[in-house]
C-alpha cells in the first residue's frame, strides 16, 4: 500500500543537506515543484473534462484524483500567491460545516444559471461552488450527479475544472516572481530577515500538521459518544485517509529541509512521521468509517496522537533550533 501512496505523491528533486536550512533549496525543491505539479495536473483535469464530462468517466475521475493529490501535497503552503484573492479557498472550500457547497451547486443546476457556462466569469460565484470539493459533488454525489439537465451538468463540470486550472496556473505563475520576495528580505521588504522567511515556512509546517490532526482526523472522530464518519474529508471519492498520507509525506519533506542543521532532531522527526504513516497504512480504512466502532476508533485516535507528537517536537525543538517561533497561523482565529 505504501508504494502506491508514494507513487501518488508529487515528485520532488533530491534534497542535499547543507549546514543550515537553505531558503533557496526549500523554494526550488519543495515549493515550486508542488505548484508546478498542481498547475500541470489541473490543466490535464480540465482537458479530461472537455473530452468526457460524464461523471462516471474513468479518465475524468483519474485526472481529478491526480490534480487533487497535487493540491493536498501543496495545501500547507498557505502564504504568498496561494492566498491572493482567496485562491486556496477557491480550490478547497472545506470544512463546509453548513453544507454550503451542495446547496450552491443544487441552486446553479436547478436554475441553469448562465454563470455555470462561463469559465471566465465563474470566479465570481460563491466560493463554495468552486474547486475540488465542489467537483467531487458533481462527479461522485449520487444526488447531484443526476440532478437537472444533463447538458447543463456537463458544461458545469467543464466550467469548474477550467476554473480550477486557471486558479492553479495563477498560483504557479505568481510563484515565479514571489520566490524573489523570500530571497530578498530587508528593512522595507515583506520579510525583514531570513529568520522571518524561515518563520513563515515553520508556520506552514505547523499549520499543515494542525489541519491534518484537527480537521482531517478530528472531524470524523467527533467525540466518543458522537463520532462523525460522514464528516470525513472527500469521503464520496474515497480519499479521506489518502489525504492524511499525502499531507504527512509532504510535511515530512518540509520538516527535513528545516531540520537539516540538527541530525538528531532530523532523525527524530523522520521516525515520528514514519510512525504515523505506518499506522495509517495498517489502518486499511479509506474513509475512516471505523470511527463509529470503539476498537477501530482507537486506531484512528492513535494516529491522531502520533501527529500530536510531531507537532510537539516541531514546536519545542525545531522552532528553537531555527531560532524562530511559528507564531499565529490562519487556523488560530482571532
């Protein structure tokens, strides 16, 4: 299973250790390859939808999976071009605790709203009707797959995929220049020092771990008395556990870059990530349906605890090693 999951991740250039974290290395080996993969796979997804918009099309669903894989592997990098114009939310509006996405899509389909036929103007619709989670409803949800006029539904699928491709390309293109912002800190610049740049990257690591533990695992876990398996991320397409794996593998790569100056810490983080990934591989529950069963639930809770252990190491050891603190991130609220 692990080999299959490894093949699903974004390919990255080999990481060569240096005495201290290399900002250039993190950009070239970790950040840019992920957004390039996102742009390429999203374009392939749009092309697949143009060729066959049938929700049950194997080609469409395969392209969807590849593009979604690329997004999950880059989704912790929530700064710079990713945040312009709420691009990250436009690609991934989740959690959706109020069910805004299916409602927005159902309204578009019922009204045959012309905006659903306009790939350029679609960026103006509710953010809940955009991105990978909206597309999941359109090609995996039994109700929305068959709702309304089939011709309108087809075009809507093509419009949503074109919107995903445009957003992904915009992020990728902007990173070609934004990388210079990270490499040119100064008194009047966005970042005043290399330490502030490393702090941004540490914040991305901590936020990614927090989101994976609290949302990807925490939402389906709910409480012991009220487990919430239907709240698992991307459960309709059977991707819930895969997203945890992809996220952890990508975060492990970033952690390896940041911990390069301390071999002992680097080894510790690697062991902790491998422990969590090994437990996930043994779980064999792709949508965390087992959280409703006490014995299976315990195994998911153990995985969550493994991620908490990584978070503790990052906060108490990696931050001080870098000489920075993660600070607040977008998940912390006001």
